[in-house]
């Protein structure tokens, strides 16, 4: 009977071990007479290498980062370009923050244009962002709106009727509408560093941005506590270099000024943009 009982106990241990192997849990066998087998969950592996997360701006989509994704991945970096809802700063930042919390290691968070406002708020709501990179972007302080940061000589200071085609959208907040940049504004002021045909294709496929995205005040200023880098194109006519420099100095950012370009230098010249992102990556320990 003693031998039969021992065999039964060994079979129970074997079953537990098989179950543990299938479920990915660790098996611990207690010692001493009558000790029971215990299953304990194995700790989740965490990556120590930073992941680059790229957030696009208004009238754009994830494809605007295609050049940077290609360059950085070729050098062995983990890169994600995620969709920015373009519905309103508070909700857009929460959406991005939710994605950031799904990444198991440190993050270098990069924002272009209105995406800069989004990362400024999202980073403050997730604990794994170790560096911020602003690419021809807004970096608001608490209480500032994205629309107030374009600069006194920005092309966006023209009357709205000359800048946008305004279209209603479902479940919009009171007074909000989808805004599409007019063709001449897109080609001459938004994408002026790109060939005309490429700029025209981008205009035709632009994503609308809600007017609420530009009027909702920032709730956070993550650049106060997180190191930042700033890429400024001297040819930007949407957020002026002067406005960007003011924001960069306020944030204590490491600044790179690119001679020429446009608001879409990230598309026309992805190499220098990727180089600044690499600088931020190299600073993350």
C-alpha cells in the first residue's frame, strides 16, 4: 500500500508539472511529509531596450513616419507608429497613454505637430516614457491650447474660411467640426518641401482633425520632468521656428535646427529626424 500511494503521488506531481509547462507557470514542490504541490505564476519578462513610439499630427496619419520607421528598424530599434484619433487633446492623450502602458519597457515618445501636444499630455499619464522628441511640434504648458502656439507669422493665422473645409461629423461636441486643409494651403504652407505631385497626393488622402483638437487646453506639461529633444525646421510655415524655439527653451530641450524643410520635413527628410530620435535613444539608460 505504501508503494502504491507513492506512485499515486508521483503521478499527481507529473500532472501538475505538465499543466505548469502548458500554462507557462512555475512549479514548486513543498518539502516534508504530506507537503502539497504549489503552482506560482512566473514573473512577466520586461524589456530593458527602449521602444520608439511615433505620434502623428493633424491632417496626417501613421504613414508620415514611414521613413523614420524604416531607418530606425534597420538599425535594430523597436519602433511603433500609432494612430492619433485627432478628436480632442484630452481624449487623444488618454488613448495614446493607454497604448504606452501596454509596452513592457522604457519608451522614447515622439510627436509631430499637434502630436507634440498629445505626447506632452500622454507621457504624464504613463510611467515608462523616458524621453520626449518634438518634431516641428507644439509643446504646450498647462492651460495652453495647440491653436495658440502656431506663432504670429504662421499660415494658420489666416481666416478659417481660407484655411479649411469644415465638415460636420457624428457625435461631435457642440460647435466642433472636422477640418480639412484647403489644397493651396496644404501645398504652399504645409508640404512645401515635397514635390508637388507627392504633396497633392497627401492632400487628397489627408485625415481630418476635429476643431476641438486645437481648442482644448493642455492638462499636463510632461516636458517639465522628462528630458526632451526638439527638431525645428527653418522652413516650417505652420508652427513657426520662433514659436518652436520659445517652447524648446522653456522645456530645456536639446535643439536641432534643420535649414529648410517644411512642416512635413519628417517626410521629405527623414534621416536628420531619425538622427535626433537616435540621440534621445542613446540617452535612455
